[in-house]
C-alpha cells in the first residue's frame, strides 16, 4: 500500500494534457468508486480511531498520522449508503481539499488507473439531484466492463463543514460596488455544490452567473458567441473555471481560450480545490490570470473587485 502512491508527485505532468489518474476503491460492495489522485496524499490501513463526542454523524473519529490529527469521514455514511462497520479491508484515503486535510474511511483499495477527461462522463440527469457523484467512467476488468462512480467531495464536505457565503462589510469597495450590476461571469465547474457557492457569493454583488458543467460546455458557449459576432471581452468580466471536469479540464479550457484570437484576452481565474505548488506552475504554463483555492468567498470577492477596477480604468 505504501508504494501505491509513491509516484504521485511525478504525475503532475498529466495536468494540462486533459488527462487524470483515479484511485479506485470499494465501499464494502462490488461497486467501484474513485477519487482523483491529485487530491490524495496517502493511503493507509485503518489505524485506531479516537471518538469525538458530539461530532457530525458522518465523522467516525480522529486519527494521528505523522503527528497530525486528521478527522475521519465514513464515506459510506457520507454518500448515504447503509452503515456496514469496519473490517480487515478497511483503509483510510488521506486527502487535501480546499486547504484542509481529511481522511475518508473506505473499503478495499483497488488500483490507480490512467485515463482522459474525454472518457469521463457527466452523471445522467435521470439519477436526480440527491446523489454524491460528479461523473462516471468505465473500466474493463476480467473481461467485463464496470462503471466507476467518481465522488463529489465538494458536496460531501459542504454537508459536514458549513461554508459561509455572506460577504463581510469591510471587504466591499463602496466606490465601485454599483458597477457590478449587469456584469457577467462564465463559471465552469462539474460540482453543483461548487457552482452554488460561487453563485451565492457573487450574486450579492449583482453579477450574473452563466453556468457550465464542464470545460467543453464553457468553450462551446464562448465560441458560439464569437461566431455570432459578440465581443466576448465586453460580454464577460471574467471566466472562472475549476481544474477537474469531465470532457475538458480547466487547464485545457484555458489553453483553448488563449489559442483562439477572438477569446485570447479573456480574464481567466482557476478556482480549484486541488492543492500543491504544481498548480502555480500550471497556471503560468496555460496562461490563467489568477489562481484561487476553494472555497474562499472573501478572496473571490477581492479578485472580482480588482478585476473590475482594471476594466473601469480602461473604459
């Protein structure tokens, strides 16, 4: 198990190539589930857990890994599967999301698979809104094809840790606040929870949010506008994009924007829960204008105000 993720740091070259690697695991069932390797720090066999009084019911305890206390979330409970306890197949997948470290209690860990975002399928609308998946993909195993369900960790965490979208009074620049009215932002993110967090924050400024569920959908919108003769640079204050998305990731979306003469001057903000210094390198490589870790409403608003000031200075 220790060697399973030994080369994770070397895998960052996949980012920007519209590729990803998934850690496959089971939740004490035959079904395959997955998390993006870039968000996984380590996988360990289930250690002793200390119970926390009055903890959230989906938090099954706290453990200490390398001197750090880490909360442990029972992933079966978190995605509303029936509780089945712990056994010898139980593992902890230690992850970093939104600048925090947490572990997910899972069953047997299977393997890491290398795939492309083009092979990642959006969750069908027929499953409704109360699921905990951002996407699906397929793998072949023992001559058969299996569905892999990719967990929407943004939603899991949002149900455990409350995120306040109210903008503190001191953050707002009263000299320009009224200038946000009628401004538009294109926001691409495959997580409904993440889209809602950004929308609820920026709607307080009077900004109109145009949502897209992946990079390809966002690019299609931009190219359609350009084909119709719309000046996208005047139409949009900015494009906000997640890094990980089905069909086309945020890095590739930025690359495509920069290589279309009609779109290349758009202001692009990478807003992602991925952590690590490689993000800054990739932002520079593909040409993003700014990088924001999720979810920081104060910094998001400050970035929007800085962007608006820049636009007003040119108008």
